[in-house]
């Protein structure tokens, strides 16, 4: 019985730790309209986060990224990598040093990700110089 209780506590702690990470499936929400835009899957590989659009949710979403300026130009929105190179800041539950692409305008921003609300929400902030834009994404799973 004691071993089972120890296992359950350890498993619950593992889930709690995982929830404070941006890894998972998120629903992006437009910071101006509050409309759900897409579902983005964030994964970690060797301590670096990447994120791809798994599903576009807007009916008027363009099928390809025509505004993109790099090798993503003309690629399908579904499966498009929009987050690259984010790394966890030492001693904090913040991921930075990466880039995020807005496929609607083709602009790429310096990125900062910060989970909050028990890991159920993600503050996504994109910077160009001193200017920034912030969205709150909601965890799907």
C-alpha cells in the first residue's frame, strides 16, 4: 500500500511539473478579437522548443503562408513551423531566445513563453525591438 501511495504521489508530481512547461497542444487566441485561431503543438528536442500549427480554426484562414519571407513561403499553414529555438531561462519557468512567426503577415518576432494558471494558459509574447504583442493561449491537452 505504501509503495502504491508513493507511486501515485510521484506520478502526480510529474504531471504537475509537465504542466508548467509549454510542451503540449495549445489553442491560440487572437489578442484583439478573442477569437480562436489555431491549435499549435509545441515539442521539446534537446532542450529546444519548436511549435507547428496542427489545425487552423478560422474559416477565413489562408491555406498557405504567402507572406512568409523565408523557406516557409508557400508552405501549407497546417504543419507550418511557427516557433523555433526557444530555450528555458535558467531558474525560471520562462522560455526565450526563440522566434515566432505570424503567418498572417509573414513577420518573425523574438519570443518569450511563460506558462501560468497552473500551466493551463501560456503567455506568448513576440518582440520587435522595444515593441511587443502578447497573446494568451489555452492548453488543449
